[in-house]
């Protein structure tokens, strides 16, 4: 019936002249330009809810640098706007500086008055991925696809101690070769290859002290 009505109204000249749509037309999709260096464009996303841990954590906020693919992950009790803003400031900005652009989905924990008030003051451009199109924030989605199964393998039978292992999982991801760059995020982040627990001890380079 809707299509019949639309077909009937379309030829009406008066309807076309005076029936003005009040809805904003959807804009054209544009590719996100790649950053020219680290700490410029970051993608953020939440994973969870997981089973509540003894530390009261249920969510993980993932922050991915789109140049190096370096991942910062923060365990949080909830994905509220306040907790999100504090985690981004304390665990990312205070370590790496203020990014130029933040890319996120359109969830209320990212699209809220708190962040919208904070971002202009520190000059951050906050852009949002297309609705129902997670590929537009593919850097974070790629990490989440690896992160969640690895946690499931390591946690105990009660499935409530995943936050004891997630730092090791993130470290493993950051020190592995990324298929996009052919380097590990660690190497691009710090300009050297990581020294791993499996590496041989550098006994010849350790200084000795004689009494």
C-alpha cells in the first residue's frame, strides 16, 4: 500500500512543490585518510560485557593507533561516559599525548555531552563510523576478533578472572607481526624489536662489578 501511495503522489506537481522533506539527506561516505605518523588517528571501541571479575571489571576499552597498530586496552567496570573519558585521558593521553582524531562508533558512551564538551577544549576531531558498518573502524575490530578468543582460552573454569590475562594477550598482539604493515606494532612504536621472555639472556652485555 505504501508503494502504491508513493507512486500516486509522485506525479502530483503541487505535492512535489510544497511537500518539503524535513529530514536531512544522508551524506556521501568518504574514506578516512591514513595518518602520516603515530598518535594522530586512533580508533576506540568497547568489548563486553564479560563475566564480572573479582576486581569488578566487565568491559575492555580498546584504543588502536592507526599508524603503528599499537593497542592500549583498559579493563573497566562499566562503559559509562565518565569512565570512558577518564580512561582515555589517564591511560592514553597522559602517556602518548593528545591525538588529532578519534574514530569511534556512535554508541552513547562515545557520543555524549561529556566528550563533546571536552574535545573542543583540547582540539580533538571526533569522527564516527557509519551505522551498521563496523569495517569503517576496522583497526579496532581486527584486534577484538583476536582478543576475545584468546581471553576465552586463558580464563579459568569460572570465567571470571579474564582481567588477569588480558595484559599478556595485548602484549602478544603488540609484539606480533601485523599483516598490514609487516612489522610488529611494538617495533613501529619504539623503533626497535621487542625483547621477549623467550629470548636468550644477554650475558655478555650485562656489566659485572668486582668488589
